[in-house]
C-alpha cells in the first residue's frame, strides 16, 4: 500500500497515536504530515508505505481551521485542557473589527505547551516539569479570518486559513489581547490540510469496516503537482528503479518528479543530461 489517507482524527488521540493505530491496522509503514493537537479533531493526512517519503512536501500547503475562542479565561496551555491562570470581566461582543489586523505575516510566540524543541527537548515536556524557557518567536502567515457566529455569551466561532507553523491557540490569545481581555481556544477542528477536505475524510471505524483499503488511498501524484516533472522512456524503468543514471536531455535541475511512461517512479534530479532517482516511490 502506497498513498495518503484523509484521516478524521478524533479529539483525545495524538497525531503519533493515529500513526501507531493505523500502522497496526494496515500492517505497513505509516507517518503523518502536519501535527494536530491531541484535543483537536479534523483532517490528519496519514502517509502509507512509500508515501512516508513525501510528507515534507505536503506540510507547506495552506490549512483551514474552525476555531472557537472563549473570552474571560486564560489557561496555561491556551486551550480547554489547561489550568486557568487568569480571568477577566471584559467580554467583548463584537470582534469582527479587529480580525483583519491579524491577516498577513504575523509574529507569534510559540506556546510553552508545544512540540517545538529547546536543547533537544520538547517545550511541553519542560513546561510540565515547571522549567521556564525564554519565549520563542516565529513568523507565520495568516491568509484569511472569517467570523462565523457567536456560540454562547462568551464564545465565538472563526474560520481561519493559514500557512505552516501557525498556532491557533496563540492567535486566539492575541485577538483577546488586542481587545484588552483574555481568552482561550475552546474548540478546534482542522477542516482542510494538504489539499484534503474534512468532508471527504474517513474515521477509524470506517477504515476498520472497509475490505479493500486501497480504495481510500489518495495517489501521491496529487501531492506533488507543485513540483516540476519529467517523463523518461519506459525502457529505463529498471535502471531508474535501482538508482542508476539514464540519459535525459534537459537542463540541470533538482527535486523533479520522475515518471517512466505513465508510472510515478520517484523524486530525483538531472545532472549533466543524466536522470537519477534519489527518493524511490514505487514498488518493484
């Protein structure tokens, strides 16, 4: 099995837990493209078989989230799983007017409870032991924020489209700070990731019930379409498969998607009119 599963991760399951679950169910190598917080639900792309080799090419795509922020309470984790650290009586009713200020390139402070590493250790591991680390800043891109509706007296639902590395928890806290209050992210669902939509995702129970699980695999080509591609003659398939160089007219180029005839072979390069695969994506 080689391909991508559009897995609907449930709340309470970690991304690594999803990988381990599907590895046991499918009986082959699995990985994920784009970590999703354990408390969140939604699209988690699961790479199966040779597709684990292309996960890095999938993580740069834009993502879409549906998030609820609740005003008046701040937690140490920024979500509903943390301990309350602060409360505030200021509960804004209209927040649409400030949302546009957060669209574009934005500087975010990485949450203390995150998988970002400091001296080889994950920040959340240090935070759980009470070890404080100097705040880490990162530049992220927020493409769109749409106000959806008010879900309760203190809570509002937003649709957020963003780039790689964006912390929605931090965005909720920053919006609250702009409104002179505090807030936490009380709900999060990832509705789109790496070109996959939550409407087409499959649950754990659905995967268990499917006899031919190849039916739910998305082909790797779909996730590599932003890379340049070349097609070698079918007669060179064996040589390419075994890592050999084959003659190919073309300028020197790195990170190409290589086909032999109509078959995806892998990722590779052209050097001095020689074509070679460096990452094989096909079975013999």
